[in-house]
């Protein structure tokens, strides 16, 4: 997964859960996907969709959250989030 920098910066790796419409009881908008973060590349990067519990990418390891679709990239079974 990436964050909106110039250029966009890779901050984590994980899985995209296509078809999911809700994350933590909150409906996803059309431009969001549910992701599961499995590896963090930059613990201090700000989450693009912050919540009360999560502000930094380092706080999202092994959890689910919403991520902007334009900041995700899928390649051969690996999601770059």
C-alpha cells in the first residue's frame, strides 16, 4: 500500500479483500477497499484513512482497515498497499 506523497511512497504489504463492503462496521465508499496489513515498510508514515485507533502505518500490522483504491497495487498474489 502506498501513501499520497510525491511520488507515492510504498509503506506496507498485505492483502486486498475484494468484494468486502464493510470494515469495522463502517461501510466502504466506492474509492476504498478492505486491506489486511502483513508487513510494514514505514512505521512513521501517516495512514491515508486515519481512525480513532490508527494514525500511523506502524499501528496497522495484522489488522484490517480501509485504504484508498488509487494507493493500492496488486501483483501476482501480492498486494502492495
